[in-house]
């Protein structure tokens, strides 16, 4: 759903940019709390490992977004990632994860217009994350507190977030569209195709969240507070152990293995599996072509980038070119994302230290 330059006029694009900038500013403050997991039971020595994990989530989203999957005749879709990021690392950090991906895609790969960056952040990062996480939290409150419930809630939240993103784009286009088309037809087409794309988004999100919960539920933001019941073998039968009055913190464990496994998976997906992705246009591209929205589309400002269109310039072999571009993208995203989240977390630590040493924070 990467909108290029020219789809939406300058005033509305600028307004969306202001909204996106405000959302990022708010998310920077919120992410400081989410990235500080020292208050989480069992965090211990692993308390400063959340920034690399958030950077990994951004890189994984970049990789999976390269895997367009067919959803209807002549149409494909790809992961938006807001729901996945929000559930894994928190809604504020999730907005930043997807925003980092969108920025790098626009600047390095000419995917999504530069003047449309605010529109894309609003629709793909802000809308999906807010809608998905609000629905997810509502569902986990009414469902039994179990790992299956978290996975099921992530499926529903991701499913709904994609057509919600399509609705927001349609509203922006209704106000600032650059071509005279029937908004009713555009809305019907956008929501219809993105419901189908949402099914793919939901499956990817649920599978990923379920896989992480299976091995390290303590690393899933949306599963915090979730405790697996202990089993005792009595007379050859497994029975539930009596619950203690206070939860016993689990020993701190390094997430290094999860990080390495996630990075390797991202590199394989972007560097190899992406070659087999669907070549059909995605939902927005298809609707734009069918309804004339793309008449005013402008050439990307960095269309001659060495990595434009997810290929390495001057590398003739298509498989090698796309694979190299994917690997470079994953590497740049994990480094940039980790750097951003380290800076955010260090800022919180510095603020806490300053507060502790100030006269107001001095105990008597």
C-alpha cells in the first residue's frame, strides 16, 4: 500500500506529514517506557536487550514486505506489519518500527513517494498499529489468559487493521485526491481487496507471534503477565500445581538465540524467498490502475537509486540482484532500527539519572 508521489495533493500530504510527525513524537516518548523492561519480572541482566529486539522486528517486517502473495486475479498483497510490531514490542515502539521501514524503503528503494511519506506512515504505521493493538487488548481481556488466546487475538487484530488502513487512505484520497474518480467505487475496491490481504496479514502475524510465544513468551509485549500453569506428576498423572501467592520471577535468559534466529530468517526471506514472490501489483496499485487514480502519479525522486525497485544496479542476474538488495535492506534496517531504539532507551536512562540527582529527587 505504498502510495507514490502525486496520488494525493500537496496540502493533504503536508497535513498527513504533520500528523505522522506528531505520532512519531508521541511514540518516541511512549517507546522509552516500552523499551525499558527492567520492571518486567525476570528481566534481570537482559533488561537492555530490548532495543536490538525492536530493531530485529523492523528488519523482519522489511523482509516479509518483500514477499507479495496472490490474493485475487491479478492482485497481490504484502504484510503491513503494524499489528505484528505492536504485539511483539508494544504499540509506540511498533509505530517507530514500521516508520523506520517505510523511511528506508522510500529513500533507498524508491518504494513509496518522498512527499507521500506522511501519508504512508499515517496509513501503514499509525492506523494499523493503533487499530490492531486496541482490538488486541480488548480481546485478550475477555478471552482466557492463555497462549492460544494471545495468538487468536493477534490474528483478528491483524485482519481488521489492513482494511482499516485502506479506509484511512480512501478518506485521505477523498479530501486530496488528484484525479476525479468515484470515491464510492474506490472505497469498495480498496476495502474489498484489503480484506483479502488482511487474511494473509493475519496468518503471518499469528504464526510469528505464536512461534515466539512458544519459545520465549517473556519477549512478547502483548503476552506480558501471561503465566503457563505448572504441572506436577502425581501417581503417574499430570495435575495443575497450586498457584503461589506471588509470582516467582523467571531466571533472566538472554534473547540472543531468538535474535540470531530472527535475523537469519529475515535474511533468508529477503535474500532468497523474495525471488518467488508474486509479481502482480499490490492492492493499492491494482485499484489505482483500474480506477484511474494513477494518472497523476509522479516519478520517484530517487528512481535512479542503486537499489531502486529492490534490485542492485549493474547486477544483471535478476535473482542475484534482488537477493543482494534484500540482504542489504535487512542489514540496513536492523542497524538503523537498533540505533534508533538504543538512542530512545538511553534518553530515558539519562532522564531518570538526571531526575535522581536533581534536588527534587534527593531523599532526606
